[in-house]
């Protein structure tokens, strides 16, 4: 497998407060990698450090072997990294279709954009039915689907998902996780999934990392993590 993303000894701070301690992890092309941990463990900060929203003070963030620590977030999108942030952050006054157009703002291949929009409507039929509806009038689950579809319009090689299940009904969560698997398997998109729902995340992932207090404390295949006694007790309620 090709190494797509790697963090080596990364330390990140908010002002003088350290949030990440010597984080090292890697993601190979084609994988779904899960990062699980309690609220406040540093999971979202890890994604924001990859995206350059939070600067790594020490260590390296490598994408396709190149350092990206000082690359601006918009240039990272152009290079194939796209994040669906916690809270979704769609454009509520824009229609579904206009939100998807915004996802493709760096592209100029109009035929490809049209094809990818139809691909997104195929993945999320409810969005096709609501394409002229304002994003802010959608349900929480529909807004999450729109946020993922908008990110896919940028044609990412690496899709970063921050807590996609947050605040959603269990049935909707299962639908979204099925779509995440489909995007990975059928559209050649590597996925870095940060998720508090450890059970679901580990069931769809290939490998996983467990984070506590800004540190990686455990890593293994997702199958093994699901049966790990420490993980079962702390995160799976077993």
C-alpha cells in the first residue's frame, strides 16, 4: 500500500496549552482509519493539525511523503485533503445544489463537476429530492449527508470526518456509516474517521488508534480493537 498520510512526533498547542503529545500515526491509500477516544481526548485537534487549522509546533505531518505543516488549508484541498468538520458547517442560506457547487469551487472541469454532482445525488437520494431546498431547512441527518457530499465534490483522495454521528438518530447514523463504506470501497477515497461511537467506527474501519489525553495509547486492526478488553471496558460499554 502507498503511504498517504503520516504524523511523526507531532505536538500541537492552543496558545501555551499543549493539546497533542508526540502523536505518530499513518494512513495508507485505500484505508478507513478510525481514531477513537473520550470527548476532549484530542481527536478533533488531530484532524485540525492535519488540515493546518492548528499548527504543529514540533514533529512532521507528511502527505504523500511531502511535509504539509505550513501548507494553507485551501491548498491542502487542492492537493486532495478535505475535511467534514464537527457540526457540519454547511451554508444554511444556500440550496443543496449551491452547497455542492461550493464544494467544487477549486475545480474548472464542468463535465466532471456535473458527473460528480450526480454521483453525490446517487449516494444521497434525499439530497436529489431536496436539491432546490435551503440547506438550513434540512434535518440534522440530511445536513450531515450534505456536508459529506459537499466534501466529495472536491474529489478528495483523503477525506477527514469529524464526529459524523453526533446528534443523529441511530437509523440515520447507520445509513451514513454505510455510505462512508461505499465511498471508500467504490470511489477510491481514503478515510480518516474521528468518532465517539467507537463500536460503529471500529466495525467499518481497517485499523484504529485509541487516544487519551492528547496521546495515542493503543493501535491495532479494528477487529482486534473490538475484542480488546481495555477498549471494550472504556469505549464499548462491555
